[in-house]
């Protein structure tokens, strides 16, 4: 494993060897952190001496010197701190890593402003807001706060950690990649009205959610950090060293997933405030400058770029990741494909390089690269390179793919919002079609990107066969139906008027509130819909208007003898999800497929019902009732017997299908032998 050797009291290596050894790597399973050694006591003492010389109070000197992962590094940075301007002055900071066991959330976290209870309104003492920290009377860049007793602060820290973990959940994110952005840490001393000894703390003025997620993952109680480890160096070092020794004993590869997650957050990157230079004109105190910094970060941040711009940036990062080989796998796309997907080559240049001239084909290829199931990890890596969201959703990936797909259209429309926004929304919702991930894979192209021997007509015919086989009615489109739906959807969305629009909610009751993805599935489940999709793609490639077709693919004429233009209302009316034969078949594969779709829907309902029951709390905000008390074993046994009976029946069907498939393959092999 890359990193320092884990020794509790090992000799310090040379600076060159240390800088080479403390690097960390990203693995397929998540970030592998460096192996930081427990600092030598002499290094801690040297840092303490340097901190004392800067005027820090004894308590802060003790807690900060032990908190530093590399005390020698922090000691050197004290002499040349970086500057961070805020309203009212300049904060002097030193960037370094601290042990997570030394940092607590801001006990008067501004995130709680919206729910604070004030004494003037009659709030009970136990619910009242903590007083705002003030500038320390003794330290140059320290805060202090006066509370009733240790239990007051401990309870508030526990409440803050729980609330932050619920409202800004980052646990899954930091478990994968640790804490990426540095916390801004400020020393603070807690004084007590009951004359309990003062408690020196290192609070996260910016980053309370991150350190709360870390403590939650490590099972750290903030009160223990504040009142036990901050005052007893031996307990603190023992806590840190137990994880160091575990990695030393087992090695990173032999740690469990849970243990690896904890080791990833054993340290956090920080910007420690070590000084303050006030603005001579305003002469604002230190605590006001800290509050201004928090406000600038959270209350008055820069105006967001907007989701479209964010998705644009993420899209380029994703393309970079897809085009970059890893240690174990080749690149998923070539540099030429990257340029084609990014839209940075001209139409003529793309065609000369062998790419399709048709935008629907490009759309399908982008979806294949970004949404294909085997690409998920690479795409997520690209998203993580620009955002703190460490577990991107499928919707995130769809939005990025759509932003790539519409780049040429946006350019043609000069980014006019009235044209681009509704079409972006339709494509985002339509391409959430679940079948895309399964069927648009690198090894399954029914119509080639370069329009070779597998033609659009063949794609239509394959889709018609899938309709006859009952696909779509069974709850899932086949591969040809999916590819044709994806390609037709592009032209239906960019047409003027649009032939597919997003659903309408809360109307008069007559609106069709089905999503575009649902409409596409209903459409491609019918032979008429397959002919319609084929005609849409054919016309779209020729830059022609889109018209309605009948069951045989012929244009439908109006009473005046004119072709009927395809519109969203017409599509929704024609493909309403009902059978086109008047009554559904009672026998055969199509009939069984309809029942299978119902089985799948009921199974999904059961899963959701169990999940909903699992989160019912004992009381508001409490833990799960069934996790605490369980449920009547007789009732559960009866339900499991019924489910087991259905499970055995399903297994028998699967065995029969597998047996018939193997028999057919054996027969085919025998026929080929002769």
C-alpha cells in the first residue's frame, strides 16, 4: 500500500521520502488514504512551544498540537501563514490535516437559524439557542462561549450532529472518498457557569456537516471529543492509534468495507485559523470576522451557475474519464469519439472520420457511453471530480448525457431559452427509460453508428418482431424497441411543434400526466407505434416535418386530405397504454406477458411497502419501531409461507425455461454438426 508505514513511535524519515510516501491512491472500491503515523511526542511538544509563542491559551495549545497529523509541517506553516480576506479583516490560516477525533461541529451552527427557539418567545431553557461565541479575552485568534454546564454543550453537540446527518447527509460520500474540501477550523474555549473546568475545542466554522458525517461514520460522540479526548492526551492518542495499528496488522486489502470507510475519515483536510488582522477602518473583532466568513460561504455565496451550466462542466469531465484508460481497463471511448460527443468537431469532420451524419445516432451513442451499466463507475468518477456528490444518481447521469446530446441544437437555436429549455426537459425525462441501461450496450448495436449493413429498416423489423413477442406489454421493451424509441424521441423533442412534451400535473383533470418515458414505452409496445417511430426517424434525418402514420406505416390524412402533423396531444391520445384490439387476449404469450407485468408491479409495491414500514419511527424523529421492537412472528411466518410458495413457482418456471433453452441449443448444435 502507498503511504507511510504505520508506527506509533517510529523514526521520522527524510523529507524527500516522506513526501513520496504519504500519497494516496484511488482504487476501484474507493479512495485508499495514506498511512499516517502517530506523531512522535517530541514533534507534538515542539509544535506546542511554537503555538504558545504565538499567544494561544494553554488549552488550545494542548488540543491543537495533538490534533495535527504532521505537527512539524504545521509548525513550519505558523511562520508563513496564508491569508484569507473576509469582511472586517484578514484571517491567517495554515492548511494541514487534523485527526478527526479533535474537531467538533460549530455548537452554534448558523444552519440552525431557521428553527432556533428564543427565550423571548417563551422557549424552555433546554431548547433555547446557545449564545454566540465571542472573541477570547486571552487568545489572539480564539473564540469563547459561556454555557450553563458541560451537559448543555454536550446535548447541543449531539443534537447538531444528528440533525446535520439527517438534513445534509454526507455519510455515503465521505465513506467512499473521505472529506475532499478542507474544513475551516477555529480554536474555541468553552466556559461554564457551574464552574466546571474550561474545555478547549477546535470547531468547524465551515464544514460542520462534513465533520458530523465523519463522526457518525466513526461512531464518535461529540461530547467525548469535547470533554474527554480534548483534556486527556493519552486517551486521544490511544483512540487514533487503535486504527493505525489495525491497518498495520491486517493491511488495507484485508480490512472490511466498514473498516476501510472508517480509516478513510480518520483524518480531515483543514484550514486552521491561527491569526487575525483586523481592518483598521472598521476595527471589527475576531468573532465578527468569523461570522462574516460563514455568512459569505453559506448565506451570501456567489450566484450559482445553474443546473445547465453545471451539467455542461460535468459532461466534459465525464468524457475525459471515459477516454482515459485505468490501470486495469482500457478507455471506453476513443479521442475521436470524445470530440464527436463533445460537439467540438464539425459535421463534415465527423462524417470524414466515419461517424454517422444523423443526430439521433449520435444521441444513442452518447447514451450508450454514459448510461450503459458497465460505464457507471467511470461516469461517476467524472462527476465526482467536479462535485462533492460522491454517489451520483442515474438521473445525474441522464442529465449529463442530455446536455451532450443537445449541444448542436442549442448552438443552432442560439441558446434561446424558450426553445432549448422545454426540449432539454423532455429529453431528460424521456431518457430515464430504464431499458436504456440494459439494451444500449457496447456489444449490442442494431443499427451501426456509421450506418453500415444493419439498416434503419432492419431495426424497425426487429422491433416489430419484439411487439409480436409481447415485449413492452410485459413491462419492458426489447433491445430493438429501445433503440428505436431513443432515436425517435430525439426528433420528436426537437420538432416544432414538439411531438413529445413533458407531463402536466395539477390541471383540470383531462391532462395526460404520464412521463415521456412512459409514453415511449406505450408507443413502442404497439406495431403502429413502431411504424410511427420509424417514420419519425426517417423524416427527421431528412429534415422533414413529422406526420402521423397508421398500422401499416402509411400517413393518416385529415378530412381535407392533408397529412396530419404529429403532435404531443395526438401521440398521447393514440398511445394511451390500452390494447388496440378492443379486449386483451386471454391466451398465449401476449396474455401471459400482461400478467407478468402485473406480477412485477405487485412485487415492486411490496418492496416499497416493506421499506415504508421499516422507517416508521417509535416517535417523531426517533429510531425505527420495527428495528427496535420487531413484528409479530406468527404474522410474518404466515406471510413468508405465502411468498415462499410463489417463489418456488417462479423458480420452477425459470428452471423450465433454462431446460428448454439448453435443449434447443443442443439440437441446434447437432443440426450444425450434420
